[in-house]
C-alpha cells in the first residue's frame, strides 16, 4: 500500500493548478483525472483507476441534478416519478 503524502499547490488566476513534481511521478503528460468537489474538498483521481460503472453513475447523477434544478426553476407542471424514470432511462446506454 502506498504511503500517504501531502503537498501544497497554488491555483493561478486562470484556474490552473500545478501538481508538485514528487506527487506526479507515477503519471504522464496528457493523463486524465476525475475531479470531485464535495463540501469544500477537491478530490483528484486518475481516470486509469476509475471503472466504467463509476463513470456511468457520475454521469447519471450529473444529469439527474441538472434535470432537478431545471424542473425547480421551471413554471411547468412537476413530473411524476414514472415520467422522470422514463426520461432518465433514455440517458443510459
């Protein structure tokens, strides 16, 4: 098991964060990372370690949240659960 290490990074005015050299040794340029923001925490995970199921779950959650906020601000009649379920089933492959 890898040991836990800590570092401090600074974000530029353009939103770029440089990962310190000793923290990025096992990664290569152009690697992709999943970013998760939760209650003031930012979690960065290598996409190589993320399963397809997790990605599908995250996309479903993103679309569900988007639909919820769209419906909340809308003046339209709310959807029933069955209507929502039918619409949500189209999002999955």
